[in-house]
């Protein structure tokens, strides 16, 4: 192991959190891209003009994904040899964490020692033979998977130094640091076009000073979920839905923001935006079908003169499109036959008795 003396690594994690670690920490779990980065002082990523200065490294992952790796490395360093130490990561960030470890070229043996299950690795293209060689037992392996192997082979640390960093001022309330190319991982949009000349692929940068500053006039509660989603989507399997994690009061503004930024419908669907939420904002059924939505995901638009669909336990979804009211019915198991659940603009759910719709005389709702 290389001797680093008193030098430390100062990690800027997604522009949201700064931590300081010893370079040796990245060497405790075998050879990987992080250990390569800190292996010797003449590494192109090490700034060695001052032997006592800290290295400055920017990591374009959210703290919820990267900090659990640091904690696991510390626990693993102090554990018994080959002891399984389950990584402490929130369930919703577990898939991005696994993809990050694979992307960083951690050996399967150490991924197993982080408590990653065999089934989670089979899903990412590893074979049964690979897992057995890494120390998994036959009893840990599920039935053979016939899917084509799709192991990622990309490199996140290039041969030359990355120099592009973007500092984003979000509504004057929060400042984050990202790689400019992050805004291009979900197709062409207004942000990717704006930053097209500043992009360098890859989530790493060893320089901490930003090359460009960007102000976005949105609140952090609306814009930060987009940044978090782009990072998780970047590291996900191709064309797989990655749920947008946003508080309910800010969901509608976020959808409007993504539309305003010209994100394509295909990527809105992959962000798990529902068909009814897009119908309410003016998109047509044909557009949603072209974007990959299934017929079963599209609500049925009812005319007040249409016959009420047969079947019990229906949900009524009320919204608007071009000032035209939409009435959409979904099967809703678990409700009594005389109760209707109403979805109001995708923002609130209420349940009412069918009798309530008739107390003020005949109207469109009572006719339905």
C-alpha cells in the first residue's frame, strides 16, 4: 500500500456535502478505480505541488449513494478478514449504490462482503460461475437466469484530467456542484443545449473551482429532485423507469418544470410521471402511446352521455385539458360498492358515497 503521510482527500460529494478521508481508505477493499486514483503521488489526478496539501476530488453522486460506501469502507477496514459487513444504505438508494460499486470496478468478492445478494448481481449481468468464483455458495444462487448478460464496461476515470465543473445556484437558496454533462443523460433538453459546449463525460473531477456558474430560478424543493433523478437515471439500466423522488406538494411544479425545460415525453415516462398527469397538461393519447405508455396506463375519457362502465370499485380521476374536464375511471379494489374514490388533479384523493353526488340535483358527476 502506498505511503501518503499526512495528506488527505477532500471529497465534494455532488456539491451537497464535503468530507475528508485518508487516501488509504480506498485501498482496503482491493484494487478499484478509487484505489488507482490515490495509489501514487505522480497519479495524474493527484495535485502534488504541496506534499502537505489536501487532494480535492469532486464526485458527481448524491451523498445518499456515496457516503454509505465511505462508511462501509471504514467498517470493513476494522473488521475481521473476509467478514460480511452489510452496507447501510436506504432501500431506495440500494440499486444505484450497487451500480456505483460495479462502475468503480470493485471485485465481486468485495461486493459480496458488502452484503450484496447474488440475485442483485445476476440482475446486472453476472453469471453463476462469476458468483461462485467470488465466494457465493450454491444455496445463495437462485435458479439460472436466461437473460442476456449486460455487465457495464464503462470507465469513469479517464486517462486525462477532467476540468469541467458547473456550479448551480438554485433560486438563490442553495448552491450545488455538478458535472455539466449530467443534464444530458436524459436526452436533449434546454439545459443540455445550454451546456453542450462545456460537457466532459464522467462523474469525477479533481479540480474544485467551477468553470461555469448557472442560476436556475426554481426552488430547491423542485429542482433538487431533478438532479437526484438524473444521477440515479445515469447509473440505471437502459430504458428502465427510475421513480422521481419529490414531495407531493412539489410534484406538479416539477412536472411543469420538466415540460418547460423540453424533456421529451419518453424521459418523463421513465421518471415515472403518470399518464393522467401528462393528459392534464395537454398531451394527447397518441403522444403518450408513442412515448411508450401502455393502453392500460391511459385513463378512459368519458363523455357524460356514455354508459357507465360495468364493474364495481371504480376510481374517478378529475382533471382538465385545454379547459375541457376529464373524467377517468380506474378499478379500485378494496372499496365498498357504494363508495367512489376521487383523484383530484393527481394532488388529492378523497372517498365519497355515490349518494353524495346526487344531493344537488342532476349533474355530470351524478349522471356518470
